[in-house]
């Protein structure tokens, strides 16, 4: 472990969601490996969920701590226990939680007064605009931790410049993203909603303003993955460093498995199940921590996986497991039917551990950016099933730019609780069969390219690699700002 600096203290503040806390915790480890003191700010219930991951870092001698701040959500109308986006029972409640995070501002300022060493900078997600005021009050720089790719940042910028949402074209008509080197087509229906309620609108405006005041940005990506888009973003924001894929900081079984919640399966059992499969034969199907999937769609996914004749691991999340789903699984004797070929994990999967196993040959994913990058890092090609938010951008990136994915064919970005559109079981089956067909040139090419990107990802984080160097540059920038 190289100790480049000792006195710096980075304060990391993630939005209260798995897809922010997990990568920021990984990034904290990468920073601490370079001799920086790192504190991650969170709330009591999140602290309980993530402390195993911090414990591994402490055991390996890293100067890292997670500091819980009381979160009086009840005062702003949140139900008890609602401290993470995945515990918000509706999209509205998730917005409430995001907006309510500002109640942490004063307790955080009180805590900062007492911290020793005093913080040198704040790194926080863009959805926490109030953290900019905290940084300003303490006269320390703030950096934004981007949880999307440079491709997404730049395409969204180009589409907003072209005012696509204001044009007359219909929801299903396609248009090209202007001024980029790849042919990337969207429909309006695939873009995240632009019409917000007044309170959300003013919050989004605040995010935009504070982005301009931030000193710089770090992106969980690596330069070799999207060089043109990284350069494009640097034209907009000079101080931008790609420092990922951060998940690759987890090296051993315990580190790979203790990310986010406790895994709902015995890791050794999961590994020996995978050991007993042929190399690159298994489909891993998981849809992240937030997307809402109807019971009808869950059934179609199950039937499609079963009919594909392919070994699979299927995650039925707590979010998915309604009384209707459980009844269907029991009545159909689904688990007995797939026994020997399919493994169902109910709850939380050790995703990075599973993806890094050589028997995994494909990832059926909702295209969240963390999952996308974790698939890329493992060298695994993907079947893309975007559902909401910026996930359609990630699908275009995987399929049209990197050419390591096959679309399932889901076309509408959900704006409400969940989409009514249904992908039928035979479409799931056909996609998996086409994807796994080794006689198919396209498929072989996809697999080769995915392996190549996996190797590039690992090289980026090794000493001398681009992300390793960018972390050095970021640390130097903080030192300069603190002079
Ligand atoms: N994840 C996991 N186990 C699960 C589901 C998700 O470890 O069963 C992790 C996954 O590895 C990723 C994060 O949760 O790091 C999900 O982030 P992503 O951006 O992919 O999707 P989101 O949760 O925002 O939809």
C-alpha cells in the first residue's frame, strides 16, 4: 500500500441509495489505499447495512470510517425506517426521501467542527446539492461523484441542447443523438421524464446550479472504455477524472460478497453451484435495487429462463416477492421444475462475486450503471433490459457503442411506479438462446469484445493504469486547493 499523503481527509457523502452508497464505499477504499483518511457520512440504518464492507477495509489496515448521523425522517413526514431509496414504498416517497436529505445539513456541520483531522474536501453525489453549501461554509472544495457514464452525461447534454423533448415528433419515432461519433438512436419514450412537479423542478434547478460551483467531478468509469466521451465531457468540465471501475477494489470472496446488504445465499454454496457448471454457460439475471417489476412480468421472466434450457441464477428481490408471485411459484412448483438447472436467490445477491465466476456467460440486466460496469469489469456480455431513469442510455452504450450486448426489446422508460409493458416469456427465451448460441458470429464477437473490455478495466485500476493515475491527480488537486 503506497502512502502518498497522510494528512488529507476526504469526506464522502452518498445519496441514500444502494447505487450510490455501494460505489462510494468502494471508492473510499481506493482512496484509503493511497494513504488518505476517508469518512463516509450516512444514517444509522444504512450504517448497519454497510458496516461489514467497512469492517473488511479496517481489517486490511485502511484509515476509513463510516459516520452515522441521526436522520429524523418523521419530522418531514417520512415513515419510520425510511432511510434508503429501496425502502421507499413508492416513487413519490423516494423523491420525499431525496429532498429530505437536507435535514442532515446542520448535524453534518456540527460533526465537521469536531472531526480530526478536519476535512480537506467533500465528494458527494449530484443529488445532494446542499453539500455544496456545507463545503462553501467550511471553505473546502466539493467534487461531484457521477454515478453515470461520460457517454450518458454527454448524450443527455446533446439532446438537451437539441431540445428534443420540445419537438413535435411522436414518442415512438426515432432520432439520432447529434454530434457524436457513433450512430445512437433514441425515441422520446426511452428518455427519462422531463415533466416534474414544482418542488422537484426547483430541486433539479438547484442541482444544476451547484454543479457549476463544484470544483470538479469524478466518474465511475475508465478512460479506455469511452475515450471520445470522456474528452467531450472534459470540454464542459475541465477537472474531471475517471477513477473506476471502483468495484474492482474488492479482491477476495468476503469483500466481493459483502457489498450492500448481506447476501441471501451462502457464498460458498453459490460458488460451488457455479463450479459445477460449464465455463461461460450460466445466465445471471438481476435487476438492481430499485426498479419495480410487476408480478405478471416476474412470471414471464421465470418461464422464459426455464424454457431457455440454459443454466441460470435468478434474483427474486424482496421488491418482487409479492403474495401473487409466491403463490404462483408454489402452485407451479416452479423451484422443483428448475431444480438442478436454475438457482433462485430470494433477496440480495453477491453480484460482483457471481459475475466474476468463470461459469457466468451472460448477464440479463436492467442496465443500472453500476451493474453495467460490473458486467464490463467481469468481461461478461449482457442481455439488456432497461426499465427507467438513465438505463436506456446504458443500453445504447452497451449495444451500439461497445457492441457487447443484445437487446431484449423493451422500449419504454417507466415514469410511474412500474411499467405496464410486458416482455413475454418466449421473447425472453429467444433472446437467451440467440445470445448464448456459440455458432453465431455476432455472439462470438460480443464475447471476445466483452473479455477485452474486462482486461482493460482491470489494467485501468492497476498501478500505472489510467484510473490509478487519475486518483493521483484528484489527490493532487485537493492538495492544491487546500494550499
Ligand atoms: N446489487 C447487489 N445484489 C443485488 C442487487 C444489486 O449486489 O441483489 C448491487 C449491484 O452490484 C450494484 C448495485 O447493487 O452495485 C445496483 O446499482 P445499479 O446502478 O446497477 O442499479 P440501481 O439499483 O440503481 O437500479
